[in-house]
C-alpha cells in the first residue's frame, strides 16, 4: 500500500496538471513542442497521476 504522503504527492501533482491545463495556452500551460496543445498533454497526465494510487493499492491488495 502506498503511504498517505505518497498518495498526497500524486494527488497534488494531478491537481497541478489540471490547473495548468485550465490556464490554457496563454500562460504556464505551454509545452516544449508547439505542435501539441498543452491540454492534450496535461489532462491525460493529470488523470494518470490521479488514478495511480488507486491502481497501486488495488494491485497490492489483489496479489497478497
């Protein structure tokens, strides 16, 4: 099982990705590759970070 600190870090990183995606193209939402809009990069990353602790804990419980 992931510790509460680790889970919090994953959730915080996900929220930061969502906020940056919400800011859009004008500010902090830019990525190095200009051909890909930042929302297309940050939203899936945020969702993956949000679901990772649940997936990890479920896998840990399933294989014990």
